[in-house]
């Protein structure tokens, strides 16, 4: 179990213990998040892009995960860099930004998530100071290294610009979104996140991230796919959404009850 919240960025970048496994939650219920945080996830992602979180519920969700002794990652809506700053102020340890397609996009993200000289993040981390347990001056001096800025690669354009994106100072790593990337690579013909085309793209991103000395993360639809990613050497993987895990658990319980009830 991860307990050293302030060391999350360092552990991720050092690629300790064969990579991290994260929960992924779109339902805006802090208590649900806390239940998942009690499991052996290394961290939890609050999905504000396709999930229903708003800033108030996300701040509460961050607090509940912190109570479990773990760091929190937030995925912001497309282009919502102002929310990235506010989520860091609320105590998030990392930001995932979708649809980063160019070096300009990457620089705009860094501008919001890093303090000078890397970016222009505005000062106001009242909750973050509490969660990290640091005096204001210490947080200012260490925040750029304590927090992680991750750009999502999920289009042909982003793949073509991968080196330019990774070269932006302040971008700490890449998150591959296999579903959107599969749609993009097939020109809208297929939703195939587990396809050979995605494996090939992932290998390319992996090689470029390693060349730049930056981390690589990816969304796995389930535990098995996440395990494949870990075997490839990825630094952080998602083992499915909370809704899929909830429904899978319900199906397993129902099937077990029916099977036993029907036995002679």
C-alpha cells in the first residue's frame, strides 16, 4: 500500500515495484472513492472528462483518498487547464490532460500546472498545503517536482508530434488512451482498444518516452490488459473503471448464488 503521498512523483519516475496500478472513478461519490482506495491500488484517478465530478465533489474525493494514505490523480476535461490548477490546489498529485496534440498544447498544460520558471501556475494551494504537510515556502520550492503533469496521446496528430510533446519541459509523461486512439487510427471505423494497431502505437510511445526519460501510462480495460501493460514495462496502468468492476462483482455474486441454488 502506498503511504508516502509526497513521494508519489519520485516513485513513479523511478519506476519502482514493476509499475503502479490505479483505480479509475467517474461516479462523483467520495465515499465510493474511499472504498476503492482501501484496496491495494497505488493511486486513484478521478475522471472529470467523462465522469460526473465537479470541482466541489472532486475536492472531497481527493480528501477521502488522502485519508486512505494515497495520492490522487485527476483527469481534466479537454482543454480545461484552469481546472488543472484548481485540482492541484485541492491536493491532487497528478493531472492527466486529454487530447494533447502538439507542443503548443503541452506548453499550455505546463503553464497551468507548474510554477515559474516552468509555468505560470497561480498561487493558492490551501488544501494542498494541508495534504502534503508542507509550509508554504517549502511547497512553492518543491511543487513542480512533487506533482506530475501527464499529456494524453490519443490521435494520429499526437503520435506524429510525440517527440515535440515529450520535449516540452514540465511534461512528466504520456498517458495512452487506447479507445480514442483506435478510433483515430481506423478513421472512425473501429473501437478496438486491444488491437494490434494499438500495441504497435504503444510500443512507439514507450520507446519515445524512454528516450526522453519520461514516464508512460495507459488505460487497461481490465486487470488482464493492465497486467500486459505492466509486463511491457509501463509505469502506471489502469485496471478498468469502477463501473465495470462494480458490475463484474455483481454478476459474479449473482451467478454464484444461482449456481448453488440450482444444485441438487
